[in-house]
C-alpha cells in the first residue's frame, strides 16, 4: 500500500512528463511517470489444454528517465529507460483435465525494464 501511495504522489507531482531543457540545446532530459490499468483479456492461454483466468485488481505503474537528442532541425531521436510492473491475480484451470477442484487465485507479479527508441521527423519544424 505504501508503494502505491508513493507512486500516486510522484505521478501527481510530476504529471505525465517533466522535461528540464533549454530551447537552444539539442539535448533534453525528462522524467516519465504513469499509472496504468491493465486492459488485457480475462483469459490467458497457457498451453493447448490449460488457461489462466485473470482478475485485474492491482495498480500498475511505470517510472523512468527519457532522453531526446535533435539530430537535425526536423529530426530527433528519443529514448528512455523505464521500470514497469504489471501485476494481476490469476488462477490456472483446465477444461479437459480431470481435476475436482480448481486452483485458487494467486498473485502474478511481473517486473521489467523497458527501453523504447523513437525516431521523430517533424514535417513543419518551428511552424506549429
């Protein structure tokens, strides 16, 4: 719970993206945060016989540092390093197996690092 409160506080203070930059500079550095809702399927295939029934009741978040570099006036490259979590509850079940009782829901916690890379071309630089 403490982790969720800290995440919400960071997101409220920082907003979606905060950048410390100088317009004359080719380089900009920023902090990215987001609080996400998992909109995935209610069932995840495990193999040809079994599936996970899912329940998305957990708050997921992403926090990271972004870096943008202007290669030319109308071309820039943007990257970031972001820490993410994707948590949910899941229960394994098999419709063709001979089990009397289904398994109970268990917490499934995914933690990973994302490194997106974007090449951005501006068709009308400085006009908009």
